[in-house]
C-alpha cells in the first residue's frame, strides 16, 4: 500500500458516517455466522422461554376471554352460601335479563344395598340451565331429558367407583335417583369452586326430594345472568352492573364475577405461573449472557488483525466499536427472532398434546406486549454482556500487525463503556421488577444471579493464580494440566463461571424442592384425623357419636360450628376498595368458613389481646389469624364486617391467633363470640380420629352405617385428600425442576462456547506437543486432568453458592425451615461430570484431528 493510498483510506475511514459504518459492519459478516452460533443459541434459548411463557399465558387469557360467557354460564353470576335468593332478590335479577339458578354441595352417593358409597359434588340446576354452552352426555342423549323426573347424570368416575350403570338407582340423602346419563362435559366447570369428588347433576326439584337442603347446610346458590342482546356488555358496563346490584341489595352478601374474568382463581394461578417462568427464562438468559460475552470476546480476538488494520488507516476506537456493534445487533436480532418464533410455537404444541389438561382451551393469540417484553429482555441482556468485551477493541493498537497471531484484545474498556454497561444493567433490573408481582421476587433473583456471577468470576481468576503458584508435579500430564489452568487465556475463567453459575441454579432449585417436601412431611401431624364429617345437624351429633362408638370404640370426635360468610369491609372500607397483598387475596374473594367458640380452638395460640370469657354477652367480637391480620393491617380494636346468611355483622377484633394449620385441627381465619352467630342456622363440622389398629373392615362398616343412619352427613377421608395433594404437588415440583433445567441447558451452551473460545490456542498446543513426540493418550490425559479439576472446583463451590441462594429463597420468600439434602450435591457432581465429559471429549476430539501444517505456518 502506497503512502497516497494509505492517506486516502485514512481520510475515508475518518469521514465514515452511519451508512459507511453499517456497510463495513455488514461486510465483516460475509464469511457467515461462524463465531456467532453460540451467541445466537444462548440468546435464542432465553428469549424462547420468556416468549413461550408469555404466548401461553396470552393464549389461555384469550381462551378465558373468548369462552368467558360459556365458562361462566352467562354474562354475570351472583353467588352466596347457605341461603337461597329471596323473591325480592330474584325480581331484581330477572329485571336485568334471563336468570338460571344452580345449587352445588357435597354429598354421599350410596348404592341401594349399602355396600358402597362415594363422595360426590352435587349440582342441581333449573330448566334454564345452561344459559350458554351445553352439557354433553355420552351417547348424545339430551341433558334436559336425562335429569327430568328423578333422573341424574353421573361423572364416569363416580359410576365406575360405585360400579353402577345407566338405569341403576343410587341413593342421595333420603331420595332414590335413577342414573339416566353419563357426563361427557359441562360448560361452566372451571367457574365452580374446587371440587373434591366427581360430579352428579340433577334438577332442583329432585334436590328438594333428597332432604339435604336444611338450615345451616353447606350449600352454594349461584345465579347466572344473561343480558338482552341490545344491552351494553363491555367490561366497564358489566362492572357497573355488578356495582348497581350490590347497591340495590346491600345486605344480600352476593359475590359476583363477570365473563371478562370468569375464574379469578384460574387467572391468579396463570399470572403467578407466568411470572415464575419468566423469571426462570430471565435466569436462563442471564446465564446464557456469559456465553454471549465469551462469543463476543472470541470473535473480537479473532478479528484483532482487522482491528489493527483499521487502526493503522486512522479509524478511531468509537468507529471500530460501532462497526462491530452493527454485527452484534444483527446477530442479536437473529437470535431474538429465532427465540420469538420458537416461543410462539409452544402454545399450539402444548394445546395439541396437553389441551385436555388445561383449565380452558387456548386461543392461539399472542399479544404485542408479551413479544415486546421478550424482545426487550433479549436486547438488554445482549447489550449487558456484549458491551464490555466489545469496548476492549479500543485497546488494540496497530503494532499488533507486527506480532504473532495469538494476540488478543485485553484490558478494561474506557469509562464511558463501563457506564453504558451499568445503565443497561439498571434498565434490565428495572424491567424485571416492573413486570414481577411481588417485585421482591425479581430483586431476589437479580441479587442471586449477581452473587453467582461475582463469586464465580472471582473464583476463576483465583484458581488460575493458585495453579500458577503450585509446585509442578512429577507427572508431565498433570503439570501441563496445571499450566493450562494457570494460563491467562485458558479455559479456567470461562468454564468456572459458566458451569458454576448453571449448576448453582440447579442446586438452588433442588434444595428448595427438598425443603418444601421435607416441610410438608414434617408438618403433617402424627395423629392426623382420619375423616372430616360435614353437615352434621347439631341435634344429631350425640346420636352420631354413639353410632361411631358402636363400630369403633375409643374413636375421638371433635366438632365445631360451621358457617360461611363473605368479608364486606375492613375498618369501614369496602373490600373492593382495599389493596391487599396478592397472597391473601383469597380471604376477600368469595365466602369463607366461619365459626364461634367460647374457648381457644385446638391448634391455636393467642399472640395479641385476650380471649373472651365463656359467658360473654356483649357486642360482637372476633378472633383473627395473626399473619393475615398483619397483612390486612388489622389491630386489636379494629372493626371488620362480614355478611352471614344475607345479614351484615360488624365485629371488633378482640385478639389475634397463631394457627398451626398443619395440625388439621378445626380452625378458621375468623372465630366469633358465641352470642354473635349461635342463633344463626348452621351445622357442625367434625374431625374423626380412629384408634390405632382399626381394621379396614370396621372402618368401612362404620362409614356405611353413618351413610344409612345420617344420609345428609358427608364423610371425607383425609388420607385420600393428602394422597391427592401429594400427587399434585409432585407434578408441580417436576415442572419446576424441568423449568430450572433450562438454565442448565444455557450453562451447557456457555460451556461449549468457552471450549470453543480456547480451541485455537489448545489446537496449536496439541500440534506442538505431537511434533515433539507426545502421544494422543498423553494429550487426552492432559485434557482429562484439566477438565476434572475444573469440574470438581465448580461443582463444590456451586454447592455452597446454590445452597446459600436456596436458603435465602426458602427462609425469606417461602418462609420455611431450610433442610440441606446431600442428594442435591450428588446430583450436582454427576451433572458436572457428565457435562464436562461430553463437551470436553468433543473439544479434545477436534483438537486431536487438527492438521499440524496450517498451525505451524506463520499467518
């Protein structure tokens, strides 16, 4: 290159504007995506998880919205426990549109010969049911015809449980009903409360014949309303309608929902699941960010000659950074695009394979907000981890052109680049906090990941320095392995950082899971009740106890009054105007179990205030559960208003109780003074503990006798409920572990990238060793020692760091006792060994296959 041409090139580079920088950046990518594959894969994996979670949540929310009218059974529903709507209340509802009345309760379905019985969720409906959608039966028999007369429709599980078929009779309460159909699907199953048994449909007239509807019976009356076609039915109009009904019937105590949120509990569950999985995706993205940093650093090191050439013709550091930033942003767009496409493909796949298990059918609709959040996360993470290695290109000088080909871009970037990185980190944390509820979860995740990156970043440098100071062993293979670990441009820092971070997250998930399981096992009482007995008439309690003693002497029976009521106001503020923490929203939504007692209930301990005297006869007082009271801001002397049987009851908080719910004793969030609720119609709830050694035959005979003698009493076997919960919990934890393993996949990509980053130097080293006479098995031993030492160090430290993160999560977020489980450590060591073996073997194989001539020549 002549002096004139050099001067012209220098001027051209210095004059380079945005278009020229873009052109130069794109020209650098003519060789393809080599060097960016790990970058794209790491970014795509994290974005895919975030986009998939958002897309699935969008699909389910859209399904709830589009199917809301069918799921709810109308535009709006009004419901309350115990008391059926009065003529005045029905008149108010009928004035608004078509109304359908249903009643749901638990009961025992019994064979006529008394040989068997099973708990069932009874649903009695009127002629207008369902206002929208349809109930389908096996064989396409009309639903209305099946429940006509004394007919009943059974869930196939109930028919199988009792070994009955169409045409057989079954006893419900005092009545015999005929099985006239087998249920295939019901439109509003999601909108109903949590069920404990299979469904049975009948007409309201048949329900009257059973004799189950008595004062105090735990029954839920529900009124679905379908507005006229010309009536406003947007979300605001329905909200206003619900408010107007509440104002017209202030003492009714109805809880209401509309078709835009037909199942608040499903909506809350979906939202919590979305937030949790987005945090998992963000964790995967941040772990993959280490791979992004490695990939950018490797690419920059491979382009050192190009950077030096640009320097030699007068390019400034900012211009060179801009040229490479164009490439980084383009690769980021490709990775984000792949992640978004893969994420959007998840909802149809989930719907295809698991659609029947979802609460609603998913509508394949993805909102721009979900895609925008995933894209924003991807861009911010790419910038956070790319800016630092990219900023070091300014440290490359033109003199590199006269040095060997192994020169790298080292040192720290200038202050402006570091400041830009800090600002991007702050933006990333801010977005995570703003999109999380509660925000502290995102802060804990960010702090945990920052701790991991800081610890393993420091550890990699410490191990390298320590290896450099150790005396050289006699074994030449081990000596070479230690030299490789100590090398400034070796694998140590990258492998320890990437493998250690991924394994720490896996350990944290495993230990948190173990702590949850251990807490459940330890908290279950040693003498858990064997049965809960529902809907016991106070007049029948003595006779029921006698019948139980006849079959199982020494059985222990504990009872408590049981009513249902809905929170209306706290300290005079209506509950709909209160902002309460999400984890206690259930206290305000719908009706709650209430009781009264003149003594402190078993399993409770008064922590503030005092209990009332046994002969108390003053204004209504209430005892509140401590934790919930504190989250509501309730203090001794504050007032709460509860609607019971259509009447508002104002009571002052007399004391707060710490409740050991795990004891399965009869306890309630609110317990009133006896004079407040004793006069209200109600039944009793009881727990039954059978003496040790009771045979299964005696237990079954006792339950059958109770069913015959007291047909309105429902017996729920506690052991069955615990086993069912354990199965559900096991599936949830498998899903959590599967989600956590995504971060390990990101760690695997990072590890592969770290090995690729050092591939060039390791290949040259192997070529030189083979040239001076080293055998393949010796080179394999060198690499094996190096990988084994790094894996052992990363696994041991990740156990400590992951254990600390799990301890914080379990004790601070879940508020449980932490239990260290050695099995999680063994899993960590096994996973580390497998990952290192697989990726190390692949890397070593590539090194051994390399031809020596290109590496022995000068570039």
